[in-house]
C-alpha cells in the first residue's frame, strides 16, 4: 500500500466534506440530513479516489 494513494484519498475527502459543510452551514443551522450529506460526500470521495490508481511513472 502506497502513501500517495492514501494521501490523495484523505485530501479528496477533506475537500468534499468542506464543500458540503460550507453549503450546509449557509443558514447557520446544521440539520441531520445535512450531516448525512457531508458524511456521504466524504465517504464517496474516499472510495472513488482510492479506487482510481495513480498514473504510472514513465521513463524516457
């Protein structure tokens, strides 16, 4: 397991969660549904980003 794969998943999850949280917090109230949306955004970003392999290095 490579650190780069884990790192890109963590960053993608943080970005997706922050975007969903910023949208949800616009009315100064965080409902249960918005919390679930934030959690699903983070989990979805983790799963999708982790599943896609990094581009292999090419030697010229």
